[in-house]
């Protein structure tokens, strides 16, 4: 299964194809920003855990509400890079049998996987939207010393799944265009594998 960069060679260079490629580039830029935010979340996780361990080692009480802070940072670390992974086909896949199929069958299987992913992600994104609205409108807070608000984690979760959902739609459309012959995929070189 080729990463999305392998699908950038259109047969026609019409205005619509250029618009699609531009939109895909913008989506890729958003994905990279979210990936960088996920990296910052991971660094924040490490800093909170390290400081809590060091504070406890030297006889202090540790970081207040560290469980809540770590939980919220984990949301960013896990959810924000999903769209980037989808664009790069970075998910774990069992390719024992699919590599024996021809290129068109592999594209069809990629399309099937994307459609199944859309079916799975749609209700999660839908529920995340309402959870985010509830946290923002009700101004809910976590129980703890700092009384941290719940809305930042809910917003991050929704944004991560929204961009993931948009990327899956993009992949489904692009795989369909490949199957219809509108877009010609590049041949993967052995260096990319």
C-alpha cells in the first residue's frame, strides 16, 4: 500500500485537479501542525511525569492534579496525529495476502479499508462534537485542586477526529479517482518500502 505521496501524478492538469492538489496540500499542512502539537503533548507528558517523580523523591507532594494533566496530554498525543498516519498509510496492516493481488485490486482494498474507517470514525467524531459542545456550554471542570476545565481536551479530541475524518474522505475520493483512471498512481520504488 503506497503512501499518499505516491498519488500526486494526475493524468490531466485541469483547474479542478490543481484545486484538489492544493486542498490536499493545505490538509497536509494542517496535519503537520497537529503532528507537531502531538509532539509537544508528549514532551509535556514527560515533563509532568518527571517533575512529579522528582518532587516526590525529594519529599514534596508532587504535581497537583497530575493524573488529569497527564490524561489530557495523552489525548493530544494519541488523537492529533491520526490524520497524518492515515495520509502516510502508517497504520498497522496485515499484508500477507494483499501483496499477491494486482495494483487495481490493492487500490480497491485500500478504498475498502478507507470506507470501513469512515464508517468507524463518523460516530466517534459525531459524539466528540456533542461532548465538546457540552463541555464548552456547561463549563465543566475536573474535580481536583486546580479545577482544570474539561473543554481543552474535548476540543483537541474533536479537532483530531475531524481532521482524521476529512483525510479519510480525501483518501476515499482519491482511491476512487485512481480506480476510475482519472489519477494515475506513481510506481513505488523499492527504496520507499
